[in-house]
C-alpha cells in the first residue's frame, strides 16, 4: 500500500468515526473531536510502545535469571510512552460488550497521567461516559 493509499484509508476511517458519532451521540460536530483524538492518542502511543518494546526487552539486565520489569524510563529514551497492560490499545479494542468501555478508556488515561506531567489534565475522559458502549466499541 502506497503512502497516499494509507493516508486515504485513515481519512476514510476517521470520516466513518465522525458519521458514527454524528448518528449515535448528542455531540455536535465541533464536540466529538475530543473522544476521537483521545483514542487516536492511545492508538499512536500503543504503536510507539510496540515499535520499541522488543528492542528494550532485549537490552534489559537480568539478575539471578530474572529480567527486570519494563519501566517508564526504558521508553522515555526511545520517544515512547510506557503503557501498563490496561492502557494498551489491544486490551481496549478487545473488551467485551458487557464491559464498560468508557470506564476502561478513562482508566487507561488515568494510568498514563501520573508518569507524564505534560499529559496531566489534558487527556479526554468524561466525554466517554456520554457515548454508548456499542458506539465506543465501533470507534475502538
């Protein structure tokens, strides 16, 4: 897939998300960008996390046959955000319909903020409670 085709595919997915929100939420078109941008942020952070995780894990020191757990510092040097399992996009994308996706997304945002001062108070949260659980599943 060429870069132009890739960009067009992303654009199509974003317009589909906008159509879903327009039809299934009380948000006006100038309001639903926050929940969408929050999910885009989580997806991008997860992509960066995956891109560098293997390299980081290969370089982790071992002691007594045990590998040190991953930490925020490991990822900071690689221009990536350390994501706890509950903040990883795949975890969110595979939640069951019976799970509260809004609560899980907000918990993901909350788990990131303590380690990254520049993100405190700027990640969207409350907006997700206003969206139907099925709509959030479609967006994810």
